[in-house]
């Protein structure tokens, strides 16, 4: 392909993008709330398209569509019944710091991801008769239970639930109990619409609608994953092994992890062996089952993650794609959360950490302009304390 052909293709791509932006702007999109009574075809697509926190089974989906939960989608008249972007929201008394507080991860069905997706798909075909699935529930699934049972690398753990107040499990929603909306999952479904800012439009419309529905609601925030952080961390540790500590991460580990004590726990006698052992633990996620390691890892990992989110840039903007998305939308980098997602996926992506990107509705446009024009990330005090 010659230079002239490449120029032509870039021009064609730009023109198509401009046309799609016109065809899929807010005026042509329809905001819809998805409920348990929505058509089965929609519910199945909501399950299949969920890209952030996979929906494991029918009970999981029903919980995400139940009391104090919302699911919204954008659709277009030219694509009837096809979600373009999907947003899941939790209505809570305060901004959540853990996805375990929002999503049930009970041990209802065991098996690999393919098994789960297959079973979920089969169950969706029979949504009309809930009685068929009663046998799949168990006392662990009772939303009033004070604990959450979860599987981590094949082992069962019971976690204390801090948000499952009995008041939140009445048969109706009490507006007085809702002060925060937490956007915990947003999924774009059409690869051909990449680059068209549908997610930003959806969040803004949903926030406005929720504010009208719950006049006492004052706080809006995401609870977001940190994709690619674990790989970034492992690459940095490998650089340390090559005597390259340009980012200062070795100093962070030595200062904040109680290095001498860690060496004793891990039964290592030299620094090179320590880094090798650390890489093994971070790749496997098995450190999460040892309370001593959890405590020792907390401060160095939080500080390194804060550095990654705030300092690592691409063309002046946040390197992390989720951070860049919310910063462009006008959110602030508000809080970094430890052990916020201890699923296998959460440990693999970000060592279990998640971020709250908080939206102040009266300032989000100003914040967006500061980020886009000055390439400056606005942070909250709870995030800043972790910056090295």
C-alpha cells in the first residue's frame, strides 16, 4: 500500500467517524432502564455484554436489577433491541469502596468461566418461570446474610459485608437510605463505535435522572477497575532485578513493606530471590490468602498503584484507559481502595485494588476542560495520601 493510499484511508476513516458521531449523538439515542421484566432477549444481551464484572447466573443478574440497583442502556432506532452501551449503578448510603459490597460472589455454581457462561445462557432461556430455579439458591444467597462467601483460587472465604443492612433489604426502596450512586460497570458493546463518546453521555443522563428521582442524593462516583496495573508492576520489578530503579519502586518496597520481616516469612536470604518470589506471588494471587502478606503488601502496592494512575502518561494524558475515560468526563481521582476486588480477575488486573472516580455535577465540565486543555489530573485528599 502506497503513501497516497494510506492518506486516503485515514481521510475515509475520519469522515466515517464524523458521520457516526452525528448518527449516534444524544438526540438520536434512547435511554432505557433495564429491569427483571425487560424482554428476555435484552436480559440475555445484558449478561453477554457485561465486560467488567461477568454475570455468573440468573440470581446474580436478578440481584443487579433488584432493589437499590439500576441498569441502564442506550439504544438507537436503527438497532432495535440492541444495547449500545450499558451502565450498572448501585444506590447506597455512602460511596462504596469494595465491589464485594455490591455484587454477590457466592459459591452457587462452581466451574470455569465457560461453564458459568453456558449455564447462565441456558437459564436465561427459562426466565419466565422463576420456580424452576429455586433449587439453585441456598442460605448463602440470602441478601440479609452478614457475610459474603467467595471463591479465591479454589479456596472458599467468608467476608464481612459492611453494606448489607437489613434496612436495605425491605421490599421497597427507602429514598432516605440513598445518598450515593456508584457506577460500578460500564460496557460498550459495539467495536465499530469506538471513539464515539457514548459512555460519557450515558453517565451524565443517568446522574441527572437519579438526582431527580432521589432529591436527597448528593454523591456520584464510579467504582472502577485498574486494568493492566499488575503487568505494569511485574515489569517494574523485573527492571529492579536488572538494577534499574528509575521509578523508585525498590525504595518504596524497602521502606513500607517491612522487608526484613518479609524475607523471613518468604524464607528467602537475598534480594534477587526475594524479587523472584514476589513475582510468583503476584502472578498467582496466592498472597491474598495469607493475612501477614496482605498487611505487608498493602502500603507499597497502594503507593505504586497511585504512582501508576497519576504519573504514568500517554501523550500527556493518563496511561490507564479507565482513568483517562473518567478524567475526560470531568471526574476527579478521589480514592484508591485496598482489597476492593479479590476475584481472580481483580487480583490478576490490579492486585485487588479499585478506584473511585468521583463526579461533582456542578464542576464536572470545568474539571473536564482542565484535564483536556492542561492535561492535569485533579485528585482528592484520600487519593493524594498514597502518592510517593
